[in-house]
C-alpha cells in the first residue's frame, strides 16, 4: 500500500515516521516508546469522516494507535532500511 501512495505523501510519511522512530530509539532517556508516541500522535493523523459517539471514536482511536505503533516499530522495513539516514 505504501508504494501506491503519491510520491509527496510517501516522502512526508517517510520523514514523519523517521522522526518518530528516532525518538523511539531514545526511549530509555525520553520515556517515549512506540506505544506512547502512537497514543500522542494517532488522534491527529486519522479520524472518522463524520461525528460519532464517544464509544466509536474511542475504538477508532485505539485502532489508529495500533497502526501508528506498528508503523513506528517497523518503519525501516516499511519505508526503507535507510530511514535513519534522513538525519
């Protein structure tokens, strides 16, 4: 799916997850592991297209957080092993 994205979107995601992966690599010092990062950023990345109740929004946010956590933890494999070279 990543390879089907427009180039500009792919570059943006690659940089975003490169930064998040870099932060996660220093979680011993900053306490921001992939799970914590995902909880912070997921609600700002994807959301339901129309307003729903709090229960549905909570379920949706949890699903997005799991996706973001997966992307952070596997960013090298998903976006290319040289993701650290962005820095």
